[in-house]
């Protein structure tokens, strides 16, 4: 009985940022696109997120940044991912991110950025075509 | 004028004439308001048949205040052009405040950052990397001194935006500084947001458990009512609720539900409704559907007046007046084609003024991108000034009153809001709706609906699902950065203060605060005294938290040092 | 690429050494129904069956996750390591799932002695995911002292968890009186312990009485376990001590009677059934794949030339003859 391969996504907020409307909506929409979404909620530190991603064997880590903290936390998250060998896991960032910071974030190791206001289809499309195969 | 050379476009544009025709014959896709009310092609006197002007509408300044709380509205005084400011350290914020005041801002308005709202000092492990990114953290009295340096506190009107339970500390810090400088606190004018109940919906649940929110929120309200007659002690925040994606009537209904929790508590404490009623204020959103927002506010005014009179037995007309500030809707703005946001903000500001607002904050166009740049901030202020000085819309109170459409919509929104308030009653009342997370479910439902409406093209947003262009590469007026120096300095100063202050004096004051908190007394006086003894935000909050059975540190890392 | 060349032996060693990443990936393979995953489980099987296994079932909103949180804390204080499997329903429309149980226990993530895995039911009926059985075994093999399975629902057809675990907790809340009545006889089979959560709300006394009334209908033999009814308020922690005591009491009962033997028997019986069904389906359809036979069979049924019973007999006949 070969099960259909489901894409597992861990979505989280980092640090003190309390704007979770977007993270929750994206979680619901990814579920409606057939993915299995583990939502971690708020007040997560990079170590906690990566640990959850390991235990849940996530294909994608999605972080929602809405308080200007993206440059502070991204290096830490990428650092943790590298430390635990999560090189085949996609790291997608979303939220309030100035376009000027996008090249820097990608340089740090973010796979792709979907700023606030982005429609869901391009996100689903991106994940489906870039997720690791098994 | 020199000749302007139009440079040759890189690719010659091919016009799709089919699209042109489509644009020519285009018409509105939906005959509904933003919140979903069906609207007719035209409204006529027939729609208003049988309505009693004096009873249901009334002139501005007369119960039920549908048309405005003052008879002469803006002829008496413009609304306060009060741009929200909060950036980096207290010194940085102070700079920005001076800039905007220099350019004509008429009210001071400072906003807490997320570390301060959570009740953390700048040197808390969770605060250190985020302090100053979204507002200003006031860790101790010296920060408040820096923030208010050189400002005549008895002349200005200062709006302190701390919404969480930490508003109690903010109040204590402000009063402490004012008293130290010799001001009579009875002369202080301004407001503190102080709406910790709603703030759980912006995150911050560790800082705002329901009972602590009611306790501290009402301690502030009670203290100010008794000691600061010119101060507005709460600005019940409907704006943040609306930002969750809910409709206009829901905004009113849920906001009023929260307001009533505070009122019930104050009455329980023995205050009479007219003692505190006149200083009760609100923070309201203005979203993009202009007529609906005006109607919403008129409905809110009428509903509030009736509520205060009939449910709470208010006698003083000032208790029945729905006094409000507007923050234009952040959630209506998008980072795609960001200059469009200036236009959106203008329409929303217009709605606020047409609705008779008392104090207005216009978003900066870069709201969905970063903290406001100086230029962005100034642009927001200019938006207000153009409205005030050029358009003439301020010359008449409630200029949209009498419009068959607007009166109809006002009635509809009021009725819908009443229906929703009844729904909340059926769930067991607002406190229960909050506790059982019924309200959370409503917010989640609405947020998902809004997103789907956009994805499916039911709701159109220029730049997002119509008239789109390629991804932005540059923010038009630059990106606001917070210098890392600001945070570092503030952290070091906080640590230095903790090292050098008189520990014995502090301990005594903290002990007093702890006792007052445990014995159910108003904690503000003890907080003020402790602040003067250099107690920090984290220490003040932690002491009260422990007295109420909560861990000292909302993030569960620090132990109580006393 | 997932562990492409790693041998079964290497994987087993890594898992026994506590390599969480390998374990996490193995669980995914088990969820996928992977051949390789099964081979690894064969090697790990001798190390299973050693943990205290608990099930937590109940309607949405009953506070299961909050109770789970308290239980994890208590067991950790007792020095026991804890594995948690949290099952949530897959959408029948999209096949996706929102796995939101972890959020209430996520702060345990920092603790090396806790392993939390969320699983989507993927259309499997019974309240569990198909691979929950294997994942439970895996967590036992990893050495966790306690493994808890949190499932969805409490309807009478969502109770596979009962045969899977040693001690099953059914969580109910006041105001569910009617549902309890409707379950009536069935409720006997569902729980070893009934947890009345949110017992500070109105209707708690009535709910307690309803359950006790139903329990009194059954005659318990000498030495047989009579389900305990424990009141809790998960948000404040009230009643958790009693709950843990109740769980340990049931565990004692199991160890001191033949009930443990029966529980183990039921578990393996259910497991065998599941794996057998899977294998049969897999082998049969493997044989048919690429031959176009399956499509022809289905077409002939639609066209009325045959019926499902005859077709299955035919397939089995061919298959058995071949073997």
C-alpha cells in the first residue's frame, strides 16, 4: 500500500513577535493544498524550531516575520539548520521584509521569500517544485 | 524650463486592445460593502421614511450623538494630528518626535515596542535582540526622562501607547517623572492606551492573562479617575481587533464587549459611571470602504450613547460620548507598488475626518515594509494637514449625515453589531468568549475568509490581484533601520542602573508594591514610588505578577531577584 | 535524498544510539508504507513492548492537549522519558492536515527526554493514523519509558487506540451529557479512566452522575478493573495528581493480573490484522500492476459483466494457485 508522498511543513514565529494572523492563514491554505502543516505558534527560538523540524522530519520550514526581526534571527535559524545537517530542507520566509533585504536573506541561506500580500499559489508552486524528493 | 527628453522605452509596448475595451466597459464586481452588506443602486427619501431625526440621529453634540460629540466639531478645534512614533531607543524616539512636532504635528504619541509590552527590561535575554525594532522600550525612570526631555508636560497632550498590563508601569513612569520635575499631575493631559484585555489578540498572552489584565487595567483607570482629571485612562482598542480581518460590525460589537468588562469592574470597585465615563475613549480603525467606515463610526456613537444611558444609567452627557482616535487600517496596505498606500491612507483619513474623529494617526506608506522612515512619517502628517487645511471637509459637522445611503448603512451596522453582541451573550458573555477561545475562532475564520476572497478575486486589491507588476526591488523612500548602537546603549544603561542604585531603598518600595498587590489595593501609588527608587519595568511587573500567582518572568527565564 | 545507501543495520544502530534525525526520517518512511521501513522495524522489533503506553482520546475542545502537557511534565519529574504521538484528521477534500496539537506542548521541545511527533490520519478510520502502530513500536525501541498517543474524537468508531495502548483515558467535559447517554453501553469499552476536564464549569456534577450511572449498569467481577472517574481542570492543574495516581493504579492492576497479557494480546492481534491487510493488498495489486488487469476487472463490473465478489474470488484463486 504505497501512500501518497505528503509534504510536511513546519510553520513558526520567532522571538517575541506576536502577529500570527498570516502564519495561521498560510497554515490553513497549505493544508488545503494537500500539505501536512505542523504549526508551532509564537515565542520559539531557532533551536526549538529546528528540533521540531527534525522530530517531525519537515520538508519545509516556514517562518513568519512581522516585527523587523528577519535580519536578527535568520542567521541563527540557518546556523541551526546547518549544525544539524538540514541541508535538504527548504527555508521559506514571509511577512514584512523590505525588498532590499531579500538578496541578503538569500545569501544567508533562505530558499525563497514571500512577502505579506503574496498569493498562495506561487508559494504552493514553489514548494512543490523545489521540495526534496523521496 | 528645459526640454524634457523622453527616453525611448526599452521595449516598445504592445497594447492589447481587448484589454483596453475590457477596462473601458469595466464595472464594480460586487454590490456589497467591504463587510458584506448588500447595497442598492441608489437610496432615496423612501428608504428613510418614518425615521425620527431627533430621536434616532440628532444634531452633533446632542444625544445620541450620531452626528458627532461636539456641536461645532472641527470648527471648534481640529482633530489632533497625532502620528504614532516609536523607534529605537528613547533618545531616537525623542528625535523623531521633535521632527514631527516641528513640522506641525499637534499631539505627541509614543508607542511601546514588543519587548516593553511583554514587560521585559532591555537586558532580558529575550529582549536584547529585539529591543527598539517596533517601538520604544522604557526600562526605568531614566528612559522616561530621556523620552520627555525638554517637553512641557503641562502644555502638551501626550498619548502613551502601551496596551498591555505594562500600561500600569508606563503610567507610573510618566507620573514619577512629572512629579520629580515639579508638575501637578492634575494638570497633565493625554492618554494611555491601557487595554490589556484585547492585547492577547496581538500575541502577548504571557503578559496579559485575563484576570491580571482586568486588575491592572482597572487600577490604572481608577487611579487616573481619582488623581488626573484631564487624563484619558484607556483607549479601548477596536483597531487591533479589526486588524485580525473581521468586519465593521464585528469591530464595534467585540470592542464594546471588552469595554464593558472594564466598566463592570470599575462599577464593582465602587466608582459611579459618571465619575469615570467622560474619560473613556476608543481606538478605531478606518479601512478602505469610505462610506462604511463613516457609517460604522456613526453607528458606534449612537450605540455607545444608548448603552451608557440605558444599560449603565449614565446621566452626564459626556459619559455617553463616544470619544475616539483613529489609526488608519494597516491591514489594508500592501508592499506591492507601495506608493499606492499613500492613496489608500488618504481615503481612510478622509473617512476618519468625515466621521468626526478626535485624534488621527495616518499610517506611513511603508507600514507593510518597515518602521516609518522620516520621509514616510512626514508624508503621513502632510496627508492630515492637506485634509485639514485644503479640502474644506472640516467646515461642517457630519457632512455625510442626511445622505440616504449613509443613514441607511449606519442603521444596518448598528443592528448587525447588536446581533453580534447578542451572539456573544449566548456564548456566555465576553469573558467566557475570550476564555473559551470563541473569539480566537472567529478571528481565524474571518482571516481565512478574507484571504480566500483575495485569492479567488472576490475582493480586489490593486497590485496584488489586479494591475500587478513585477516584484519590488527598491523601497521608494528608503528603508528605516534601527542602529544597533541604540539597543546596545540602552542595554548597558539598564545594567548600569541595576548595579548602582540604592538597593535597600528599592527593596522597601518593592515590598510595599508586593503587599498592595497581594491585598487587592491599587498598585499605582506603590509603582510610582518604586519607579522613583529606580525599579525597572520587569521588576515592577514581576512583583505584581507573583502576587497574582503568576511566574515572575512572562518568558519563564528570570527568577525574582528580591 | 533520504538515506539512500544506508544499510538497515546502520539505521538500527543510529536509532538505538538516540539519533533523532534518523528516527524522524524513519517515521516518515513508516508513514509512507515503505518497504525499507518495514525491514528496519523487523530488526527493532525485539526491543519493543517495554514502555508504559497511554492513550488520550476525546472530542475536540475537551482539553486533551492541556492534559497531555501536564502528564508530560509529571512523568518527566518522575524521571521517565516520554514519547508523544499526536494524531489529527486529514482533510477528506485536500488530503492535507493542520497538525495543531504540538503547539501546546512545544515548550517540551528543549527537553531531550521528550520526543513529539504529529501524525495526520491520512484517511484512515479508527482515530489513528495507519502507521501509529509502527511509530509506537519505534518509540518503544528508542527507549522511551512512556509513550502517549493523543487521538481525535471519541465516537464509537474511532477507538482503535484502545486496543493499541495499555491505559486509555477518555476525556469528557460538562455539557456533553447527551453524548455520554448516547454512548451508553459502548462507553464501557472506551476508557480505563474517564477524565472529566473543565470540571469547574456548570454541569460538572450532572456529567459525573451520568458516567457513574452508566458504570453502575455493569457488573464487575472480582478483581476486575472498574474504570475510575477523575475530575480535572487542565488550565489550572487541578486534579492532575489524582489523574497520575489513577494511571499508575491501572498500570499496577495490569501488572498484577492477567490483564497485561490480554492487553498485549489485543495489541498484537490488531497489529497483525492491519499489517496482514496491507500486505495482502500490496502483494495482490503488485501482481496486477502494469498488466491492465485491474482496469479490465473494474470495467467488467461497471458493464455488468461481472460482480466484485466473483472478481475477488478469481484474483485470489489465481494468486493462491500461483503461490
